[in-house]
């Protein structure tokens, strides 16, 4: 963690974890599992390295431009709350 304090809650305790990250752009989604981040132990805010986010964005573009195939795909039900 570069910053010593969480910018949300001011907490100072962080833990490295691997989490599921959902990248969403213009109604398209890419789910990336096992993404490394640091989590604020007080409020749960996640902090990612810039290089990690850039890689996810690059994969998103490759997949949606059909330059690459995802490892697998899932179907997601959608509902409008009423
Ligand atoms: Zn926090």
C-alpha cells in the first residue's frame, strides 16, 4: 500500500487478497477472478495497482474486439426491480 491511510475511512490496516473484479464499460462486462489487491480491514475498500487495472482493460478490449477469447463465459440473469 503506497498510501498509509485508506482514503475512504482513514484506516491504516490493509491485507493482500485476491478478489473477483468486474470491469464494466458501455453495458459490456468482463469478470476477472483472482485479481490481486489490498483491502482496507476497516471499511473493505479495495486498492489495485495501476498496472493490474491496465491489464484488465487491455484484456477487455481484446475480448470485445474479438482479438482474443476469454477462458470461459457465464450467462448472467438480469431483472429490473419493480
Ligand atoms: Zn477504509
